[in-house]
C-alpha cells in the first residue's frame, strides 16, 4: 500500500486527530482487526444487563448508562427484511428485537415499519394494529422505542391528506411508547436564509401537533445542514444572496425555532464530516473567513435541544471528499469519549448506534455482528 504521508498528516491535522490514534486506527483497519460474534441459529448472549460502574481497570463512570444505549433499526435493515423461511439468521422485527436485546440494547429507533412478508405480522406494520404487535415484541424483550425516522409531510401549507397521515404516525408513535418522533432528513436542503425561515414555520406547525400528542418532534442532520447559510452580500441573477454571515444552517434554525416545540438529533458522524468540509466562507464584505465547526460545543450550548444522537464512527479517508469512511462504532477515530464527556447530561441524551453500510451482500450476518460490536464499544466508554 502506497501512503502519502504529507496528505495524511494534513488530513489528520484538519480532523483534529493525533498521529498515534490515526496510525493505530489505519493499522487496525488494514489488518481487518474487527472481532465479531458469529450469528446463526444459536443467538449471541450479552453479559447480564446490569451496569458496570467501573472501566476495564475497575475505574470510571459509564458515559452512556445502560438504559440509554440504543440502535436505529436502519443499521440492521437487511435482517428485518430477510425471509425467515430462507435463513437461520434472525429475520423480521420479532427475531431482530430478540437478538438486539441479547446484545444488551435497551432502546431502538425505527426507520420504517416494513419487513419481509413471511415474517410474523406480515410485510407492513404501519398501522394501529401493527403498532400494537410491535409494542408487544418490544415489551417482551425489554426494549423501548425512543424515536423514529418517519413521515414528515412534503406539503406546505399542509394538505389534508398529509395532515391525516402525520396524525396517524403520531398515533402509532404513542402506541409504540415513543417520547420522540422525527425524520432522517434536514428541514430543507437549501442554503438560503429565506428557505430556512419557511422550514421553521412548517416545523413549528408540525411540532405543535406532535406536542399536542405528547411527543417531541426532531429533525436529523447530514453534513450539508452544518454548512454555512447564505444570508447576505451581492445577489445572484435570481435575487438570492451569495455570501454568508458565518452562521451555519442548523445553528440559524436553532435560533429561530421554539425550544419547546422543535428538537434535533445530531448525527455525530455527519457533523464531523461537516467539520472537515465547511471550514471557510465568503463574508458579506467579500473576505474569506475561517470557522472550524465544533459539534460538541454546539450541543453544550443547546443541550436540551438534542435529546437524541446518532453514534456512528469513521476512519480517515483523504480521497473521498468527506474525510471519513464509516466503520463499526468504536473502531474508528471519532473521539466519542471526549464528545460524551463534554456534552454531559448522560441521563438525558439517547445515543443510537448507526452504521449505514453495515449490511453486506456477501456476509448476511454482518449487520447484526456490527450491531454487537457497536454495543460493546458504547458500553465500554468510561469517564
């Protein structure tokens, strides 16, 4: 393998990663050093679900308490969609819940209510009766549904059809016992202040409906949402601003939305990608300014606005334009020990393990294997 040390050093410094951590992670990945359980007809059993107050050497408080450790089901979507008649691996919601509980998880975040048609309950559980069945399986395994990446109306003002569908999803969320309802996308994909103003108006309306149902509505970020807002300077041919005050899009959204109505889920991986990608902006006066994004700092300034996190990890990649490639949680270079230590409020935040690329076309057990790795590494974090 040819290594460009100058390029690697520049990237490492830009990501705020020490050389020792960078090299040890690259070595581990190159060697394929990920120990994974073997999944099959016999399930994998985690240690008894009692919180260990000590670290590896018997010292340190856990950073993420046992009852706050969760996973978004998108990570294991292939297992949920697997035909139970064609595999001995866990298949469908019920068996996947059983397996996740054995690993030690106590929370899940939904990413849709569909599964294989041959699984108990049938292909779609997106109904009142389907939600009641899911709730029974959750309860049977000591799991709590903490949130979902569900339906957000595309219309604004809301169409009657969208309004009815949104209310149905609020009813489903309550049956499942959720405290939060959300989405997997940003409030808008636009870079312009005016569009974020409209998005805030829409989210206030949706958040008010959710609040009336006893739920907190949250949005979820990708990297672009922590890019810089275009809010001033010369206008382009369409009359839109071309320069920035230096405020980031979701920071602006936070500043104009009601903290009692709208919440956020930070995807920590994508926030770190944003830290890598969006470092300079053109100010209103035309000068180039530097502003390095601090994900944990934003959370600490707005702590109660972030009840949920997506906890996904990455290793350095100097060639993909993002700075990172996704890997199982705890096997990368993102410093979760420091992040969780800084944001605090460990009995408030709900970190959900996520790995977009966990499913494998050649290893059907991989996503559940990686879910087990993620749980162990999340549980091992100590102050």
